[in-house]
């Protein structure tokens, strides 16, 4: 698996978990204290985010960070 595919899968898992929780992108971004325009590229796997950003997203979704890496 190459780096782009890895980031895409992580982003896809974040997006799927958000949708499972019934949250819109704007709601998750607000809960993470970030702009929607910063969250969208994460969900699309376009950027490599920090561990702390992943922790913020996991906390907002009320899941463990490891959930992002099940693929």
C-alpha cells in the first residue's frame, strides 16, 4: 500500500465514523475546534495530519484513535 492510499483509507474511516454518528462535516469541525475547510482534506486523504489532530477528531467522535486504522 502506498502513502496516498494509506491516507485515503484513514480519511475514509474518519468520514464513515462521522456519518455513523449522524454528524455533518461542519458539526465535527466545530467539535474539533477547526474549520470545515481543514477537515475536508483530512477526510479525503489529501493531507497527512498530526497525531494530536487525530486525537481531537477521535475525541469529538467519541471513538479510540485506533478506529481510524482498521482497514
